[in-house]
């Protein structure tokens, strides 16, 4: 396979969520550098790479209950065609 000439197939619409009255986006997991993905030892650490700087700020500036956080991750994974069950019942279960 020639990776220099390889083009991506399916591209998804950006995933976004609203918190604290602000809509922010999360990055497509397929666009995250594999070297960053290789450093992830716990699923919750994935957010370090999936959140845009805006999303990180919104999450740090607002209260987000665990059950809502779990729903956010489930919806994010489903949006990008990932199996939410692979992450277990949730990060905070």
C-alpha cells in the first residue's frame, strides 16, 4: 500500500455538542495522529486528543454530571461509527 497516495474513504460531518450555551466540536477520531492514539492507556485519556481547545475550555468551565458525560461519549462514538460498548458501560460507570 502506498500511504503517500492513499485517500480517505468516508468522511463524517463534524460532531458537536452544546454545554453552557456554547456549541463546540470534537475531532474526528480518524484524523487523530496514530502516535497520539498509541499513548492512550485508559479510554478517558482519549479526550486529550479528541477535544478541540474550545471544547476543553467549555468542559472545564461548566459542570457536567457523569451520566451526561457518558451520553456525550456514547453519542460521539456512535456518530463516528465506533462501537460504544467497546469503551464499556461508560467512563464514569
